[in-house]
C-alpha cells in the first residue's frame, strides 16, 4: 500500500500530536484483548510503519507500557490512541491517519480473541448520522476536532 515516495499524514483529535509516514505501509486489524482495551473498541485497526519513515511533526505521544514488551502511544491532551510499539516495530492507529480510507486492512491478528459478533456488524441495520431526530442535534454541534490535514 502506498509507494516508496507516498507520504501519509495524521494526528490526534485535538491536533497536539501530528505525524507523517513515508513508504510502503500495511494495515491490519488486531482482535487481542490488549488491543481491545487500548482502543476501547472491538478491535484495533493499525498501520505498520516498520519499513517506513515515521516523523513526529508536532508534539510526541505519551506512552503507556501495556506489557513488558509493548508500549502504547497516545495524545496526553485528548487521549487519542496513536501507536503500538513492540520489538517488531511501530504501528499507527489507522483512524489517526488523515486518509484512513486509503489503508484497507490486509490481515487480521489475534483472531482467537475476535468477539463472536464482529463479522455480523455489516449486516446490522444502518442509519445515516443525520437521520431522524439527530439532525437538530447535529445542527448545534461545533467540532473541536483538528481537521484532517496539517495546519
């Protein structure tokens, strides 16, 4: 995914931490319980930057040692999960990239811990964000999130 000259950028929700990653990137999903807890989600979408040049362009993540071998990076200001760091390399949270749609996962890890309903999520009824009574609520929202580009 992405050629050697492709540069992808991203950052946290508040913009205190920003990064750029260059080179071939590989996206995955991890179902292990540690990743579920670190992301507060059913699984963790991650993008490996093992062979890529990673540069922190604004701020740096704060880190938590989630085990004796792994550190998790996150924004100390807004709490956005940012990294998975192990002896095998660094992976960045896929949703932290400005263009996550360009990084479809190609492999799943920790499949033994996958929650039994995850595969059925796509079959659930779906609604758009502005459906029904939500439109009045959405009309009042003023986002404090950093835009999906460098500023």
